[in-house]
C-alpha cells in the first residue's frame, strides 16, 4: 500500500494492465466500426509494443491513452498516409528519445555539424 498522499504506480506486469486493455479495446473497436476490413478478423494479427513509464500512476489515463493511440494507429496504417514516401521520411528520424542506436546518433551529429555555420 502506498503511504498517505502517495499514488500507487500502475502494475506494469499485470496481465490486465490498462495499456493492454486500451490496445485490445482499440483493435476491437476498429473491427466493429469497420476501420479494419472484415477479413482482418481472421486473417491478420496486430502486434503492439507499448512502453509505460514507471512513474505512471493513473491507470485510467494509461488505458485511455493506449486506446486512443491504437485507434489512431489503425486509421493511419490503412490510410494513404502510410505510403512509402511518408514511411521513408520518418524512417530516417529517431523514433524514441530514450533509445538512439549508434548509427542514428552518428547521423544526427553529422547532420548538425554540417548544418552549423563554420567557426574560425
């Protein structure tokens, strides 16, 4: 139990974690509301990698955010926004501020030094 005045962190390992429930609701709604095609019910699989901050202490907010993010991801994946040109534009950008592989760090430093004015 948390001490008086403290909020308890969301149990990130629980099988009924609010993030998992939010993703499940988002996918289910996408099927029911026809954002996903009918054949997706039996012929497709959705894989979600969800990161929840260890400081998250509002299960309702975690649930709501993951639900909304899943719905948006489904719409974007099936829209014209997912064309190869858009994917290529985003593929070269770092996608996670907490993890930047060496190849992306070296690209970022090279591009920032080449775009910086020369100094004497």
